C-alpha cells in the first residue's frame, strides 16, 4: 500500500501583502514531495481553518509578517479545534520575536521559523514532525 502524501496548507492570513517567502516555502514543500495548497494573500482565520478542513490537511503553515501573529495564530488554533481539526499540525514563520514564538508554542503552534531559516530545515522539520491524520 502506497504511503499517503502529506497535504499541507500554506496561508498568508491578515493584511500582510508580502507573499514571496510563503511561495518559496510552498514550492520547496511541493518539490520535496508533499501535496501543497497555497491559499493566497489576505486570508481570514476562518478561511484558513475552512481550507484545512475542506482539503483534509495534515498541516497548516502560516506566514505572518504584519506583527499580528499573537492574534492570528491563536484564532486559527481555536477555529481548527471548533471544526474538529485540532489535530492538524500548525507551524509558521515570519517576523516573530523569540518571546512571542515561545508563547505561540505554549498555545499549540508546533514550530516557528524566523527569517534566515532555510527551506531545507523547514522541509526536514515537516518530514520529522508532520504525519498523516488518517
């Protein structure tokens, strides 16, 4: 029986319009063999959570450069749980201070990547920490 390909949502929640990093991560994950759904810019937390449910995602990767990470990440966690998808692995990156990254991890974000993280490190982390939900 073939191994299930991981399905990963890559999303840009909020008003941040800088999507180059998210697109680079989406491509790196795709090139590594994962099934990637990029949701595009200006997604609401509701849209991200709904995409995760509709696409039966194993993980959601958020890119937040706007400074709204302490609002967006917790809201997406809440909405995933509300929709019965609390086991979807949530990770992300952006301009996130170390102290905030620690708080986000305490809330349930599995990993936070900051500027300078390599695509190889992110792919490796996904391979080691994200597993099929089925």
